C-alpha cells in the first residue's frame, strides 16, 4: 500500500506557481521522498527526490518539512505542458516504487 | 539524453493469443523493471531483474506471464494466453546500481495493450 496521501486533483493558472502537497506521516528515517509525473498516455517521468533537505533542479523544487511528515512539490511557473498526474512516493534507498493514485494537476490558460 | 526504449507502442490482440513486449534499458543500467498500469491507477511492479537474474517476481501472474533478460541487457515480457483483463499499459524502467543500491528509476514510454 502507498504510504502517501495526495489530493486527487488540483487546478493552477498558467504562469503561476503550482504547489502540490503530499503527506507521509509514517515515513522512516531511511526513506526518500520521490516525485514522478505522468502525462497522458506516456510513461512516468522522474522529477526530483530528497531525504530531508530541500532540493531544486531545473524542473521543480521539493520542500520537506523539518519533521519529514509532509512535503510540497513546487513548479515555479506552470505551463499547459505541466498538466499531468503527479505521484509522491516514499522509498527506502534501493527499495520498491509503490505508486498511489497521485494528484491530477490541470494547468489552465 | 539516454532513454528507455519500448516496442511496440500499441498492441491489439484477441483473447487467448500470445503477445510479447520488448524493452531496451538505458545503457549501463543493471536493474530492469516491468510494471503494469491499469487505466486510472498507478503502475504496479510485475518483475525486477538484476542483470540477467530475476530478483522479484512476486506480483507476476506466472501461469500466463513470463519475462526474460537473457544477456542482461534488453528484456521481453510475454503473455500467453492473453485475457480481457490484461488490457493495460505495460511500462519498463531501468536504474543504475551504485554501491549495491538501485538508484532512481527511469521509465520508457510504455506499450498499451488492448485485448478484444
């Protein structure tokens, strides 16, 4: 079973920041938070992952709370091409990826 | 940028027929995964290979599904006979192994199977 809770859907205006929340209150000390997204009819795309520090790459930023029980994925300037299902997954190093239902993000013009 | 390749992208077959999917992982990735994704759900792991060896096939329906990675590079997933409930997206992923640990998984575009 997935160890994360995400809202089923969210809307975001094009050009604005998209903030996608994820709860993982039972996360263990050796588990990483991973984010993938899946655009319709494509394979999942890796976005970012982190352990306890905030992370940023060319796609997004990942903010993890100090107690590590929740995190937020931030897409700083959402575009229509960011419309996708976003999956938040907790995974021990080398462990399985267990996908939940994810958040369906709709970016609207 | 290196990518995981899969073929075919789409497959339509009739129930009781055999069907096969092919995956070529990113070069140098020792670990290869096959997932199944039913419409509206997240992907579920079917089988995991480390080089040519199966390390996890606990969720693979072994009565009709088989997977092989004979030379530890590309892989084939076969279904025989196909059933209506096998209609799904079949995804392949691969990852590096560093210091004995599987790193980030990268996915291919998937093969969408429709069984009639």
